[in-house]
């Protein structure tokens, strides 16, 4: 498969750039190395398939509480009221792409609460939009060594 730069449309290759970090509201995410399509003009862009795979992995790996109108969140697994306090938790999420993209690990720092009934740690409803927005944000973030 021949890759083309999305900016100048010249021939490009898939490379690994240095990592990136992003914070969105109550969620912070870090990526150790970022796959990019790079050309000789030094344009870089993350393949959309990588962002989609990361979003799918984050959605399936980080359980979410369900919001109830005028009441506390309830457990997404068993439906019990989530009455335990919220705390910050670091959760690694593995992203497996196709054969051309290496396995990546996203490290999320998220608010989390534990269900008193079944013990599942989950992201409260108030932080779920931040979680969804943080995934594309970390792939769009510029690497510290790029100019």
C-alpha cells in the first residue's frame, strides 16, 4: 500500500514520532509514541484508522457509569447506585491496529468510582464526554520535539 501525505499529496511513509499528551476537562491521556504519515516536506498526520481503533479500545476498556435524572449515577454493569467517592485513577488501554500499525498504549488519568455492589471501577457520567474528546486530542497534539 502506498501512502500519500494528506497535506501535499506526495509519497509518504508510516513512522513513529515521539509521544504526546492531552488534557480535556477531567481527563488526561498520554501516548508514548504516535504513528504518523510523514513526507519529505516534514508534514505529519495520524492515520484516521489509528484514531478510530484507539476510540474503540478506550470505549471497550473503560467502563462507564449510567446517568440517572435527578439521582446519583448508577453502575453500568449491575445498576446499583454509585455512592462511593470519586478518585483519580491511571488506566492503561492497549490499542491493536492492523499489521502496519504497531500496538500502542494510551495511559488515561480519569476520575473513577467503584460500585459498592459488584466492585466495577467506572468513569462517572460527568467525565464521559471529556473521555471521548481526549482520544482525538492526544493524536492531534504536537510532539514536544516538533516545530
